[in-house]
């Protein structure tokens, strides 16, 4: 069964290597999905807000990583 | 089969052209995995994926259409986002890029579709997302360089 575990670990590693970074992406996606509809956002802006948040997460994480 | 190839042809061609975006998406993932984990693993994985896909279509047939589209879009989009942004961050730190931009843009688009967002310009917004992630990466590279250069050199312990 160790080969199944190593396959699963390999697959998981493809998507997550920094838990904080992955969690930030998921939290932002969840916020845009569940919280944003409560605010009266004009159609078309939701997608832009999703992108801007993801771009900021990427920028912040890359700069933090570069400092290490 | 009740309809002939002559009648089914235009539908098949339309379906093929409509799936071009997915083709580019899948090709990008294979290129990304191939350059990180090696071509043997990427091509082997692609071959297994094609076999699994054919088996699913053969076994489930039209029952596949009962799977909620939004759920599939959200699941695939989220996985693409996690993979693409992870890849793009690594590319920024190495001052290289390309594939990560495409994966992040596709992931953002599909995840957004899955949660029911309205994209301005519908499918064309993928081009805007590609430009947006590329601009973010181009902005991040000098910022990361400045941070890395500004770091004091640690003495070995």
C-alpha cells in the first residue's frame, strides 16, 4: 500500500507545496463565492474582483518567498 | 446509429472546435508537468488519462451529462488555480514564466464559472486574464529581485 500513499503524496504535492499560499487561494475563492453575493456588486465585476484578489495573493506570496 | 456521418459531421466538427480551449488547457498542464517532473511521467500520465476518459465515456455514455457542470467547473478550476499559481510563483522567483500564466488564467476562469460569476466578454475574458496574470508576474519579478538584493547576507552557523 506504500505505492498508493506515494502516488497520493505526489498528486497532493502537485497542487500544494506551501499550505499558507494554497489556503489563501481557497479562502479568497470561497469569499468571492459565498460572501460577495451579499453585496450589490454590478454584473461583470465579480470576476474582476476574483482575479485582483488572486493576483495580490500571488504578489504577496512571491515577495515573501523572495525575502527568505 | 440513426443518423449518418454526413449529418453528424457538422456537430462533431463544432464540438471539436469548441473543445479547443480544453485542448490548450490540457496541453499546458502536460507541458508544465513534463518540464517539472520529467517527460516520462507526463506522457505516461497523459496516456493513462486518455484511457480513463475513454473508459468513462464507454461505460457511462450520456449519463455523464447528469454530473452538474458547475461542480465540475469549480473542481477543475480550483485544482488548476492551485497548480497554476504555485507554478507561476516559482516562475516569478526564477524570473521565468509562460505556462503558469496560462494555467492560472484558465483556473481562475473555470473556478469563476463554477461559482456562477459573470465574466465580462464571456470566454474572451480568458485573454484578459492571461494579460492580467502576465502583468502581475512582470510586476512581481523586479519586486522580488529588489527584496532578495536588499536582504542582509546571513552568516553560516
